[in-house]
């Protein structure tokens, strides 16, 4: 006898709630029973929708990458795309998600084998979007280097902001950097 089918809409709702929970509580301490309790479901419900704790955590990481990604769209140039990245990343609504992203990223750097997929994908979409914003005539190697510089600079500024740095100074530094693009 086959089990009941997975309701993909409910799975997506649970996944979003799990990411919100992880953003509030941190990623390292996530376990099935406390997460289920926080989400108002049974551990069996989470297992039904995700398979195992490891599969749930992998899904949370995937959704986290989606939430920190550049808003899809067509950007006329690198400066416009980079400004969109900064505005999205530095918005107060995104702070808990980016705190979680950096916490996971730090764990991934310490245990790269355990987080290989996360590390491989953590900047891929963003790099591709920033390369595309430079236009089809841009040399691919140069475009990739510029995209890498933008990502590294904005992530550094964001870390400073999330770490309690002076917001006015950080936003001013971001504006100077973006103006230089």
C-alpha cells in the first residue's frame, strides 16, 4: 500500500516556515522535533513531506539560497544590478535571512564536504545574473571577475551592517562603491 501523496503546496508552506524558524533560531541547532513543534505539526508530518532531517535541512538550504538571490529581471548594466542586490540584501526585512545565510556559509567553510552543494550554488545564480547585466559583448572572464568583486564587496558591507556597524557609514560606503561601477 502506497503512502498518501505529498501536497506540494503544503510542503512549500512548511519549507518557508522552516526557513523562517531557522532564521530566528539558527541553523546549527535545528532538529526535527523542536522544528515540528515550532511549526505546529508533528515530526511525522515533516518526515512525510521531506523524508528525513537531512533532506529537510537540504531543502531549507535550497530555499535559503532562493531567498538571498538577486530578484529576477533584466538589468541594463552592472551598476543597476548591483544596486538591486544591495537594496534587497540590506533591507531590514531580509536581515534575519541574511544572518542565517552567513551562519550557514561559515559552517560550510568549516565543513566543506558536508555543505558541498550549498557552497557550489551559494553564488552561482548571483554571479550569472551580474555577468549577464554586463551585456553580451563583455568578455566572460572579465565579467566574472567584476561580478566576483561586486559580490565580495557587498557581502562584506552586509556583514558589517548585520554585525552592528554604523548603518549610515555602511550605506554611504555602499553608495560610493555602487557609484564607482
